C-alpha cells in the first residue's frame, strides 16, 4: 500500500461538512482513496444529493489532498451508491454527535 494514502486520509480528517461538526472521513463520506502515479483518486459521497456545501467540500478535499508530498493532482468522484446513512460514521463521530 502506498504510504501517501495514509497521509491523504490524515489530510481528509481536516475537511469538515460546515453543517456537521465532524470531519468527512469519520462521517463515512470517503469510500476509497487510491494513488496512480502522482494523481490521487478519491471516491466519496455527500450526506445528501443536494448538499449546499458540496462545492466547498470538494474544493477542500482537492486542496488538502494536494498538500501531500508526491501528489500533483486529485480526481474526486462523487457517487450516491451506496447512499450515505448514519451507520457509515465512525464510533468517534457517533459519540461526538
């Protein structure tokens, strides 16, 4: 496994949905993080298809991912399959909410 994936995950834990005081990783919004060459590929979802903060969250994901050394670009793919629900949150996130 590429060590940069762990570093990207740490960066993604700094990205928050502005309506929920929990980071997107612990919320369970990030489905996968992969690296191909110098490009990160993130598969994620949003809490709702019409999330008003979607553009800001996606910009933050790209910005924070590209802070990792050796990552030059970031491709974020949004999916709603499976749809997000509270069961995807980490135990820590559930306790915080």
